C-alpha cells in the first residue's frame, strides 16, 4: 500500500522520445497524495472489522476512491506540465500507479465476494466506472499521456477497432456455424469424434504464430490458383491467414462443448424421444439442442473471449486490428500508446465474457461450465 | 392383437431373444416376467421397432410393424419406461402433449387432452400443468410419464418397469391406480417387470421368460395351479399362493354360514390375503362377512384354502 504512494508514480517527459523525470505520488501531488493514503488506510481499517452487509461496499468505495483521487491528481499535474511544455509533453504512469490499480482491483474483488446481495455487488462494480466516466467527462484527464495518444490515434483507432471486431466476431460466428454441426456429428458417431476432435486438438497445440506462418503460403497458393478465391480477398497476406487460424482456435471450445453437452443428456430422455416417434432431426432440434444450449453457449463465450485477445496476431502479419496500435507503441517505447491498443482489447473481452455469462444464466446454465 | 412370430435378436455373442412366439390379446394386460437379463426389455422393444429383429416378425392387428415407418408406428404406441425420461426443458403440459404435437393436433385439442390426462392420473391440472420435471417427486413424474404415454389415446401401451424406481408405498399406490385405470380404459398393455408381486397383482396374463425364451404363459392362477417346469415353481416360490389370494376378494367365493356370537368382521370387498391375515391376528377360524353394515354370511379358514384351488 505504501509503495503505491512512495514508488515512482508519474514520469514527466517533454516529448515521447526522451527520458523524463520520475516522481512519487507524494512528491507530485502533496496534499492529494496524503488524502489517497488516508483513504487506503481507512479501507484497510474497514477490512479489519467484522464483516457486515455494508463493510464490503464501504471498503470498495474507499479503495476506488483512493485510486480515483490519484488519477484526478495526475490529470491536474499533467495539465500544469503541459502548460509549460506544450503539446508534445507526455505525462505517463509509473509502476506504482499500476500497483495501485491492481490493489484497488483486488480490494474490490474481495469486497464483492464478501457482499451478500446482488445489488451491493453491482454498486461495487459501478464505483470505478462512474468515477472514471465522471473524470473523463469533466476533462480532468485530458492532458494525461494515454488520453493524448488516444486522441491522436483516434482516426486509426476506429478503423483498427472495427477490424479487430471483424476478426473476433467473424471467427466466433464461423465457429458457431461450423463447430455446432461438427459437435453434433461427433456426438453421434465415434469415428467422426476421433477425426474431428483429433484434428482440432492438433490445431490447439500449434503455436499460433507458426500456424499463421503455415497458412500464409497455403492461402497464397489457393488465391493464385483459383480466381474465385482471390475475388473473395483471400490471399497469403492480409486478413485471411489470421482469420483462418482464429477460426480453428475458436472451433475447439464450440465443438467440444457441443459434443460434451449432447453426450451428457440423460439417455432415458433420448430413448423416450425416439420411443414416442421423434425422428433424428426433430429430436435434435426439440430435445438435444435446447438441453445442450447453456453449455454450447459457454463454448461460444470462450471462443469469443479467446478470439478477441487472439486477434492481436493480425498485427504481426499486417492484418490490422488493435494489435497494430500496440506494436506501434512498443516501437516508440510509448507505454501510453501500447495501452491505447491493449486496454480496449481487455475491456472488450471482459464485456463479452460478462454479457454472455448473463445470457447463460438466463438460459439455465451452471456457473462453472467447461471453461 | 399383437403377434410375435419366431422373434430372434442377437447382440454379438448373446442371444437376447431366442425364437419367441407369443400372442398378446386385445385389451389385456400382459406381463413379461423373468430374471434380469432374460430378454424382457429387448422383446418389448421389438414391438415398436426400437429393436430391429434378426429373424421372425411382429404383427399388430395382422399388419407387420415393418410396413410402417418407425416414427409413424411409434406415435400410435404408448411408451413408458422406468427412468421416465421426461424432457427437463419442457413443462408438464408440453411433455404430455408431445405425441399429439407430433401428430399435428390443434392446440386447443391438445390443451383439453392434457387437462383430461392429468386428472386421469390423479394430479390437479391447474397445479401441475406448468411445472417442470425437476419440481416433481418420483411418483408424480411417473404419473406424468404414464399420462404422456396415453396422450394420443394409443390402442397399445408398452411399459418397461414403470414403477421400478419408486419407494414401496408409492409403488403400491401407483400399481393399484394403474390396475383400475387399465380396467377402465381397456388398452392392450405389454408390461415388463422382474417383480413377482407386481406381476401377480397386475397381470391378466404372465409370460415367464428365461434366457431369451418363454418358459410358460398363462394367467397367474394357471401358472400357480399348473406349473409346467420346476423353474416356474422355483421362480414364484412358496409365497405364490398368498399372492394369488391377494388377487381375489371375499365376494368371489361362495359365502358360508355366519358364525355364532361375537366374531371378527370383514367386508365383502376385502381381498382374501387380508382376510387370512385378520384370522391369524384375531386367532379365529371363521369371520363374519359384512355388506355395508349387514352380516351376509361367514368365511372359514377352510373355505379359503379349498375354494381357491378349485374355483378361482
Ligand atoms: N444394446 C445391447 N447391446 C448388447 N447387448 C445387449 C443390448 N441390449 C441387451 N443386451 C443383452 O441382451 C440380454 C437381454 O437384455 P434385456 O432385454 O435388457 O434383459 P431384461 O430386460 O430382461 O433385463 C442381456 O444379456 C443384455 O446384456
Ligand atoms: Mg430390462
């Protein structure tokens, strides 16, 4: 906790390239730094008391408050630094800020675990979000390095975000279209299972980048040989190799979950379905698929989260996506720019994950479903 | 009428059903009885083509079951099994309406039928129609299972140990209800069980099987009076006679003279096994028979023992 206030917190650099000056939160912010420290201490104090219905919420509020205070103070410092140094100035976060962020996350997480009601947990999750939105809306953060980079890259950002979503949603959509029939087929016949699950397993163990490397000449040759393929925009470079690799990775959880879900249906249910005169298709659509749905959905969720993260791959072979921004940042040793690429990916993955979990719960699935 | 002619079914090395010929008369409740693994389930499932034959043929009302596509055939044959197999994602209403839906009935007709069937199996339609299978007790689930099998009013009903998974009290209650249901509806029922008590209680006819073959066929009384093999005697054991007694009521016997003075009284509807139990409990050889409040005669220990063998 102390390190978060005592360690290198902000670095000030006149521009992106040169090394700057590091300061701790207390050096940089004075009284606001002490306030954050006090909030932390209070939060720790609450943690020591006997847990009651409200203690979790209080603890999370204090923890989030500390980090939000630090954030606001950093924004203010960045603004005054920029006023001196001009538009090229970059005020970036140091290790201590990330530690503070992690600490706040852990506090909120444990506080959420000890809070009994769903409403309390929602409140805990909303604290940091509302705080962040409020700070952004008031322009308090506008001069921070990460925000500046974001503003600068915004035109490219939108384009790369779109491409990133295309990879993630496209691969997942393809996995649904192909994986569910493949899973059904595997559940029906042992031969099909061996062939399908065997090859998908093989795809799983391949290192992703090597896999892309293999796909490039193959797709390139396909594109050269068949003009119809080429007309689709499929070639050895660009989106196609990455898309295919992401698709293969996404197929695995969807197919496996479909297979497992159908296999675990009570045999008596299938027996009576048949015994009452349902044909194969009817039994599939009226009995097997509805019963398998929550588990299949869990597979889709895993595929989507995995593809969202995996789409970074595209940047390696010039396929675009948010990974491009990240690599650009790495080249320029600008942590801020890296974050502009990475944070949205993390956020997307979290949102997809949470959203599909809600749907799963409504569909009657269990919490832990074959992750 | 269901006719099985020289029916054989093999699995790899085992012969599950071995050259079985059997006629199941209309409107009767025929029991397939025998030790576990003797081929009862396999034989039952040849009737609705859940098992395809290696040899022989199965006819329903003179027509081979192979002349109809299996799905169509099965929609006209009720089917209920021990593990019930209700669809967990459907309401009771939808479960019961399955076959009518497959047959393309109109919604209103299905709805009316569901209500009728729930009442028939002794469940309140309002309370149960919208429940899910997970909310039902074992006995309730099995009642729904029977209702579902009866939904499209099939002339033939196949049941594979339908009450086998229930606790003794529920099992007996459902057996009695089913017996009265059967006597009202007059369906042709083929009923698999390995439980002798159940077979003797419910069966119009018992088909006793061993190792894929039929040992003897007949009413419980016929098997009791005239066992054709030692296996029949061994299988039913010494209690067979007592179990036969439970099939008959005092009203089925010729009444004797009423005993003098104070005596134990039993009602005309009491079954003979219970009457015997009362004699033993009260330490009397003779009881008065009541019809309502009126004494209409007497029954002695000897009456039961002699008349049962001769006249039932
Ligand atoms: N699908 C099957 N595959 C292999 N053997 C089977 C199959 N079904 C039944 N059998 C065998 O056939 C015999 C009769 O089985 P079954 O008809 O289920 O007996 P029961 O219902 O009288 O207990 C048993 O030996 C059983 O192991
Ligand atoms: Mg059986």
